[in-house]
C-alpha cells in the first residue's frame, strides 16, 4: 500500500505544538512553585527550604522562559521582578529584600541590611514606631516637598554621627496610587543616590510611622535603580487601611507645618527626638530646678525649621568658640557660648547645672557637640529664651533698589539680585531675591552680614544676573563702601555709584547706582542734627508738552552727596505743595551750606532742572533757624519761582529751650 505523501509543512507543524505544550506545563509548574514561595509572608524571614523552593521556581521559570522570544515571555508573565525575600515589621507591614542583602540588625522596630560589602553606603533599613499623629504631614512636620528639602540637608554619611547634603530630586505623594498616606523621596549627591518611603499606617488600633530606606553609591545607581523600585513596591500593610479621598491626597502637597516656623527662608535641623526619652535624660542627670527642667520640656517633632537669621546666629556662635577649628565643641566651650548669650545672668547659681544638662542631653559621645547637635540645642533655647535669641546682629543693611543697570539677556533686560559680603570674609555673604526682566530692580530687603561684622570691615556689593540652572550668575557691577562711611552714628543712607564688570564695561551709557541704608547697631539711632521742612513752591516753569511739570525737590549739604534726600513727586502742577520734612542724614557740620533744587520728573530719565538755591550756613545756624522763601535761580529768566522752607539746627534749639526754661525758673523764684 502506498503512503500518502506529506503536504508541505505538515511534519514541521507538529513540533511547535509539542514544544509549546512542554513549555506550558513547565510554566505552570514553575509559576505554582514561585507563587507558593510568596503566598504567605513569614514574620521572621522564611526558612531555608522556602528559599530553595523559591529559587527552584525561579530556575524553572528562567530556564523555560529563556527559550521563548521576548513577546512570548511577556504573554506567559515571566520576569515580573527580581527574586526578593519577604520580611515583616512589627506586624504592621511587609517589605521584601534580595537574598544577597545581609541582615545586619534585627531589633523591634528596626531592620537593617548591608548590600555590597565593599560599599558601606549601600545600606537598606525598614522602621516602624507607634505615634500619636493622625497624618503623615503632622508626623513629619510639613508637606512632601518641605519635608524632602529639610531631610536632604542632613542625609546620613559613612562616618558615624556625620551627615552630608543631598539635593531633593523628587518628592511624591502616594506614588503607587494605593490610596495610602505615603511620601516617597529621592535624593542625589556626589556620593549617594537614595530612595526613602514614609507611610502612616494603622495596626491594632494604633498609628505607626513607617519608613523604608534604600541607598547606594551614586556611581551604582543605574545598576540598582530598577531593583530599588521593586523593593519599594513590595511595601504592603498587613491590615486593610482606610483609603484617603482625592482631597486628602491633594492636601498632602500643601499641608501646614506643625513645627514652629520663623519668617524668611528656613534652615533645616533634622530631628527625631522622643520628648519622654529626652525628659527622662534630664531627670537622670539630676535636674533639681523646675526652671532648668521646664526649659527643655517641649513637644518634639520629626523636623523643625528656623529662620535664616537664627541659623546664621547658631553657626556664628559655634564657629566663634570652635577654637581648634575641628567642627566640635567641648563642654567648656559650650559654657562660654551660653555665657555669651546671657544665660548666666538669667539662671544665676543654676547656670553650671544647666550647662551640664544641656551638654549631656545633646552630645552623642559625651565629649563633644557636633554642629548638628549644637543646632538642636540652639533651637530649644531659641524658643525658651526669646528675649536672648537670636542675638541682635551688629550690622543691618537695607538694600532698597538699583538703577541704570546694564542688560545681560537677549531681551535687553536682566534678572538682577544683589549680594553683600564683608571684605575678606566670604562666609558672611548674603543676598537678595532676584527680580525678573528689569534694569531698575526694587528689593527692599534687609541683610545682616551673618554676625561676622567687626569695626574696620568694608562692605562689598555685587549685582548679579540670575541664570536658571546656574549656581552663580553673571556679574553686572560691583562696589565697595569703606567702613568710615557707615561706622558712625546714623550710619549710611543714600545712593552709591557702582563699577561695571569687565564684560559689561564694553556697553556704553550705563552708570549703575545702588540705593541702600547701612546701620551699625552698636550706635544708638540719634535724631538728625537738622530738620528741613519743604512747604511749597510757586511759579515754576513748565517742562512738559501739556504746559505743566511733575516737580520734586532735592536737598543736599554742599560737597556731601550722600546727604541728599528728596520729596515726593507732584504730578502736573506748577505750584506744588509738599509739607514734607527732610534731614541731613546725620552729616551736618557747622559751616555747611544747603543746596535746594527743584526738578521736573521724567520717567525716561534725565530730569529737568526747574530752579535752585544755595543757602549759606550763617543764615540758618542760629536759634530759630531759617523760616522763609527762597528765590530760585531758573534756567529760563522769564520765570521767577520761589520755594518756601524752614530749617532748624537741633542742638541750637535744645540749647535755646534750656535757656528759656532756666530763665522762667529764675523769674518764678524772684516772684
């Protein structure tokens, strides 16, 4: 009997079917073993037998899946994630870690793993602790972005009790859309790359603050990134959690900060302090005085914020008494710090006990205080002794505005900000905010010199153009104000010319000036030596096309440009009325003459002079001063404007009042 010839492709079609059947069976077997390995979490880490079964399941899946093309692997569900071993934290949540990670610490509330043994920064932790807070925003002291920025300033370093600063790369609320109260942070620095997940979970009627932290050297981030994502996604609560509404999740991005917050941009102090433990520490060291004990009995939060001024005060105090320049304060140095801020006068005989308690309660090694530990102590003192801290800075500088700046951007404008620094002291540098798209910025901000000012220090100002993404902007102009110009009663209040930078000097027609006030707080603010009342002007010449002018009056001691001051501008009038009092800005001396000038204000610059007069000192340096009208010299002889003024010299008026009072007393005595 003749066999029928096979049709084309008939024999070949049977092999794939058989092979597919084999793969399907192996797949089911492998996945069943794999699922069995992870079907139930083991509270104290699964047994070696479980690990072997898990590995066997993965081995079957890998061996079979490797024979399939990638689309088939996706269909059959291979390679959903790396091999992870589950752990349970306090019966609150599960977290999984790779088997190669060595469990180094296993205590209630804390698990710690070491990744690569050659990389000490590759450390993973899982924590949980019972708290009274009802939300993560309350527990951490702010919304996700605020908390992430604070924590980024003090990331753990390889060295014990040391920290490094890392940039906040990402801050997410409920990143995996689970409906849970979760923050996830990502920090980046030159040394480490780090993920941290926080969650507030409910278990057995209590609230638990939970955290999972994974970190690795920055150079190994790309290699570990996907693994870290799987680790964080394995975070699972053991009890059903109440899902938050959309409004609650959205509110986490703008939750109010529960920690005390000062005005201004904040500086960070990463704290995790138990009030009970801290107070018991005080009792253990023998706090006999209610004054001493109550000064430290406060409700701690995870993170607190202090103002830039207070942070600068703390840093200056630490540096001042860090005699060895080792960034550590011994016990004796802390006593000098507390004595410096005035606590010895407040506490009296209890000062010694207070120093001992303050040091022992904040020093991790009982020998020195680190800058971080000192800032924690400073924060407590700041809110306990509000009349002592922060200390009054020796220098106050108000940067008002700048004019006629050179352009730095293609739009013909700049985004200027002003920096101030004590000459030769780079750590004293402070700066204003930047103002966008202008050549005449107005800041109105107060700078302090970070408590570093001493008599003889000159002040250096630089106006920079802000560039997004750049740490340092482009220099536009600079100036140095000598110490003698402001280290005196009254300080300096006026406009100072600035010098263009080498780059901007190529541009013609720009003469930048800086308007500011500088005051040394050691000098009391005396009243001005002269008061000049500008009443009104009459008969001014017109300067505008509408037949009117926009006049204002400037007053200056002849030969002393920094004594100049001006009235307000009166729009569209030839007979302005001011009734404004100006001063000599503490620069008047016997024999000085006063120059009066009335100008027409022009928005485009180049104000027009309407009239001027110079009043000699002999005409007002006498009791009663000068009270009358000045015939202004006008550029146009057709007009004869007048200016009504009154000038008094304070010292002469006070002497006249004393003489009059003595004469009255003498007459009464004779009567």
